């Protein structure tokens, strides 16, 4: 289960109709970029439809933006579309008035909504396509990783790492880069399956303009649900009996004493717990591995070093960590500060690296986008 | 020298997942490991890449008893490539 209904859990019901026709709802999402604010607008309107028990709604969403902020936004739009159609909330039509000059538009061509632009979405076909466990086309790899014991504990992730490598090999990218990227992706999926109760959606898109120009690799991993990256850390901080946890977790409490002096509406205990999940020796459950992705920042750093540019982040709840060069190193003691001095213990993270979103996303999104330059990545 | 040849499904080219690592330790390594001498752990040639989480899961029980800085006194790794062998050792010590 993707547990999509969790997306609406903390959402207010808001009527965004421009014209007050009961069954025909025209919603305008406009601005410079199609971004998370627009996604929340759509979710709020769906909540409005659900709460008011409005039936047989014809929803027409007009997206009038210059570009898309990132691939994750478009994938969430697919997920919302699936939710609306699967639950018979209404019919959906999207009208995308978006410039085709930008890279994101090329990615959009592989989105399930692209072929339905200005057309009413065929519910049966869309649902069937969305529910496919695996889609592999020439430049798109999409998989729904089912969260069950067999997949968590068996060879599923080993099969997946081979599968992703095989897909990427088609593009003739440096073998080590493929191995590092496949490993990073599978580490994220491993964490998603082992630290949530939801299935996980993995989407990889590739745009290859070489040899004359660049290659773009975009990876999005989404798991929806109440368990966030910081959930287990919060439990540890709040627990009265800390004896069942590793003594190495004490570092969290020591850091908290320093960080809490700086807590504000832009950096709070939730932000602190999120960055704490990335500390190497922090174990959030008795004898369990780290929940945030020990080693993941190191892997992303390796990928970053070979890319000419990148845009990588994780969003969990309303906490964002951007993975930016200069902020990805673990210290000798396995700590990561996400600040200029790389000091987790004494200093709060940089406000442009770790920050809060206005609205809460119930789940975790990893979005990793790398631009590879042919000159910098000679093939083996 | 205690040689332990690991076996995985021949269709696999990679190994990943912390829990799978723990389970493979229990089924392939636990009862064969010599805690007093050198163990040569041989990964089959068809395994070309191994995720850090698998390595951490596979060796976690060993690292509870042996300090990671002394690991080379007890473990020698053989794998499909020198690069992979180096990476396995680095990730055990990570």
C-alpha cells in the first residue's frame, strides 16, 4: 500500500474553485514554478470535495507556470491523480500551459500525465498503468517496492541494485558511477522499506543529449505515511528509559542541549531530530541500523564529485535537508553538521541547507538530480 | 586458514539490504567463522557490487566481538575485483 490517504491527513479543506458550479471545479495553479505550494492547493481542494461529500465532480486543473520546480512535484501529481480516480472522487483533466524550453519539460514527457494534457484522464487506463509494479522504457525506470517481510529481509534489494545498474548501463555511463548511483538508490529504498509501513515508489528518468551536450539523471524515491525520518529519533529523545538504546545515542542529547538554545520557528526539535538521523553511530531502535541513511551523504558526495551540477534534497514532514557540496562530509567521529564548520555537536545547521516548509508532507521524498558532462565522464 | 566460500543465486550481480546481510551472515558465515584465526571470505565472481548496508548487516555480529581496526587480523576478503575487495574492507571499517 502506498498509503496515499496520509497525504490528506494534516490538510485543511479549502475551496479553490474560481466559479461556483457544484460539480465543475476549475482550479488554477499559476506562478513561476509548479511547486509544493500548488500540490498542497490541490490536496486542500480534494479534501474540500471529500469533506463536503460532493459526488461526480469534474475537476479541471489548469497549470500555468513557466516550469516545474523538480521531478518530485510531477510524480506527486501522478500520485494525487491516482488517488482521485481510484477513490472515484471525480473526473480529472489537466491543462499544462508550461514552457517547453526547460529541462523539466523534457522529463515531463515521461510523466503519466503528459499524454492526457487537455484531455479527460481515462480512469481505468491510468489506474492500471499506475499500479504496474515495474515500468521500464528507454529513458524511464519506475518501480513500486512492496513493503513486505520478504522484500525487506530477502534478496529483493540485491535484485533491485542489479536491475537499476542494468538500466543505467544502457546509457554508457562510467561503471563506477553506475555502481555508486545504484547503491545510493537502493540504500534509500532499503531505509524506506525498513523504517515505514508503506510501499515505496522509485522513479528514475534519464535525458541523454551526449555527445554534444550533457546527460541528466533524476532519481525520486517517495514513501508516504506517518513515519518520518525523525520519528524514531523523537521517540528516543522523549523516552524516559534510554537504557534500551545504544550509549552512542548520548551524542544526540549532548547536541540537543546546545541546539535548543537556538530553536525558533525556522529550526526546531523536528529539524534537529531530522539531522540527527544522519549521524553515523546513532541507532534509533535497539540494535538496529541508522534510520536516516548512514553512508548516504558519503555516496551522494561521490556522485556529486563526478557531476557538473546537481540538485539533491530530502523532504520529510516539513523538514528539508539539501545535499550540497561542502556539507556532505562525515567527521572522523562520524558526525555531520550540515553547517560550514561541520559541527553537529555545537552548531545548528546552515539555514539554507536545513529549513522548514510551510506545510507538512506526511512521508519522505528523496530527489536526486545529477547533470553529467560528457567531457568529465569518459566511458570505460 | 579458514576458507568460507559464499554462495548466492547466480542471477544476482549485486548484494544490498541490511536485513538480507544479517540473514546471510546467519546462514552462511555464523557457524563457520573461526574467532581465533584468519578467515578468507570469498564472494562469488558474479557479484560485482555490494551496498554498504549489506556489508554492515553481514559483518555486524562480527564487529560486536572484533574491533574494526583489528578486522584484517581475522578477515581476508576475495571478490570479483580488487576495487570491490577494497570497498568491502572500507565499508566494514566505516
